[in-house]
C-alpha cells in the first residue's frame, strides 16, 4: 500500500494525504499496534473480527515516521 505518515510541524500529521491532529493520530497508531499484536498472537480472532481491507491496511501502514 505504501501509506506513510508525515509530520507537518503544526501539531498535526498527514496520513494518506489527509491532515489529522496529533491526538487523533496517536489514537490511530495505538489501535494499529493493538490490532497487529492481536493478529500476531491470535490470527483467527482478527480474521473473524476485522474487515479484510481494514486488517490489510493496519498491516501495511507505515508508522515509523511518527
């Protein structure tokens, strides 16, 4: 997917070309980390609970620039 996070220096970040406030991003990043952790330990649970496209996005999004 190639999704990237970029800081703007304004207390906001750009995610997929959309500017979001930092608190919203932190919530998103924590949710992604939680989904990845659950998927790593219980893949059947995540496959059952999460939409395939959303799960693929959680796996693909690059949070390293955050």
